[in-house]
């Protein structure tokens, strides 16, 4: 990490620590805002009145060197109120210019109750998405200093008279945080706030310095954070899961998930993303974007570490096969057994795996079945039994049925006399079946076929013992 990146990261973490010390019980909100300073993503705060949303902006404005612009939106708010008015003196002289507000030089914009005036939404959309303003006599102006926009809105219920935000606008926010009354979310923090004897900020001279130019460039370093294939697979799984459950998941939103994962790894001073980055990014972006029951349904399977670990194993096995596909015995017993040992412990959760993971499982077992059939096809019965013994503990896996059904575990006897047939029947048990295949009526001899009833560890052991005993007594036709 570059030195200037380290400086930016330190400032962001210092701000998060400071804000958490001043505003109790709002860790998720503060985390979203501090991450937005790194990722340049916009934040939407949805919540009830009187819960420190505006106070948060005041703290950032007072205790950092960031230029902040705050505007309370109501149904009478105009663009002039936000951008400034025409300079009357210059206008008299034939010049067009504005007496500008802090809007034009701000690093952080805060629009309180952004949905109270629908006429301003097009303007806000341009500012948030394109980081520019074209709504004045100045023409199109790039907002080069703007890092992120924070907007708040009250609940869309009758008592608040708040309009509902459409999906296109909703999609422009990287982080969405719901803020209920603190007593509903965190009673202990509520008690702590009520019991404060003095204003929490009085006399505090803390000033957190940000290198603004370095903040503009930190995105390059975040984009260089590596996302492993396994994490991309989890993002794919989540997107497919959203599709299955009719949850809107645009390509833009997918890019926001990716950026958030990388930002969290950067925040934690890592060059490679991990499972925790993925989980927190989904929580930050989706926890308040969709209905709670549906969110729980989507993430119940997704945050299953077993599935994450299984995906790593699947990827490794398929990759090894593809690399070695021109060689005989491509995977080897060790690789296959290692995977089967792991998979057997996770297979009881198969129904909860995503469709993407299920498809990978199917691909992996197509490879394994093909490998095992190829490896056992030309073996002698003795070698075949020895080879099958390696895998017999996994014979009940439904995924191995193609290989198991291909096994030709039959013993054919010579033409035996009645005495020898009686002896043979004494050697049999419930694990195998006996069927007469031919009779030599002239010499009173019988030829039989013995098959394993159900392949499992016990039946294979009995079959193997029978094979050895019949060989010793010279009852076998061949092998």
C-alpha cells in the first residue's frame, strides 16, 4: 500500500472511531459513511426523525477538513437555493455568473429528506452519478472535488408524506442504511445517550485531517485489490439467488458489490479479498435494500461457510482435471478420495446449496464417475476389488451411482458337482446372491453366478472373502 493510501486509510479509521465515540448504537451507519469516503459510493439513510442523522453531518463538518454541504429539502426548495443566484452586479454589466453556495466546492454533500421534492430528483441523480451539474447558466460543470453524496429520507408512510423512491434512483446508492428510533434498535445505547450529563461534543477540539487529492486517487489502489475466483463464485451465486427470488439485481449493483468487497479488504489493509469482505458487503448493500424476510432467505444459504469451502474444493478438483486431462489417471485416487471425504460431510446440506454450486457438483461428479469407470474397467477381479475397497465408504453417495452401476461384480463358478455346490452354498451369506447359469445334465454338474446384492463396506468385504475362499478351493471359472 502506498504511503498516501495509508494516510487516507488512517484518517478514515480515525473518523470512524471518533464518530462511534460521539453517536452511540449507529455502528453500521458510520461504517457505511466511512467506507463511502474510500469507495466514492453514495449513501441513503432511511429512518425516523430525531436519530442524529443531521448531527452526524455536523460532526464531520466540524471535526474534519472536508468541505461539507448540507441542505434540508422541502417541497419549496429550488435549484437556486442549492446552487446560488445570479450575481446582479455582473448581470448588469452583461456578464453571467453566480453567487455560489458551498455546493460547488464540497467534498461531501448531505441532502436531508431528499424525496420531499420530486422536482429535484433529476438534479440529484446527475450529481450522484455523473459528478457534474448542468442546471445553471454556467452550463455543464464537473464537480471535481465531490467524493460522495449522503441523502436521507423518512419512512414512506402516511404520517411522513414521503414519496417512494423508484428502482432506478435506488440503484444509485451503494450503501443503504435503515435507522429506527434508537430505543427500538439498541436499548443500552439509548440509555447511555439519555444519561449523558453534558453535550457529547462540547469542548472537543478534535480535527481529523484528510489529504483530499490522495482521496481522489485511492480508488486506483482499491481496484487493484485481488478478488479470488471463489469470491466471484459467491457473487454469481448470490446474483442467481436474487434472480430465482425475483429480487432486482442490475449489472450496476453487481459492480457496487465488487467495489465494496475490494474496499473492505483495502480498509482492513489486505491485498486479497476474503469471505468476511464478501459477507459484510452483502449486508451493507442489501440488508436494507430488500424486505427483511427475503434478505434472510437469500443470505441463509449464502453465508454458509460449508458452501464456500465446498466451492473451493470443487474449483480445485475441476481445475486439476482440466490441467491433467491429457494424462492417464488424471486425478489420481488421492485427489478423488480427499474430495469425497470432504463432500460426504457436507452432502446433507445439498438442498440448501445454490443452483450454481449444484451445477459445479454435477460437473465434478461427472469427472469422478468417468475417472473411476476408466480406472476399474480393465482390471482383473482381484485388482478391481482392491481398488473398489478404497471407495466403498462412499458407495451410498447418490452422485456415484453411475460408477457403481457400471461395476461388474460377478463371480462365475466352474461346473461343480452337487457336493461342491453344497459346500459353496455354505460359504455364501446375505450379502451375495446365487443363480444357476448353466447345467451339464450328462455329468450332473452345475455352473453358477454369484453377484453382490448391495455395494457397501460390509458386502464388499464379504464378497472379497468369498472370492479368496473360492479361489483357494478352485471353484472359480476364471479370474
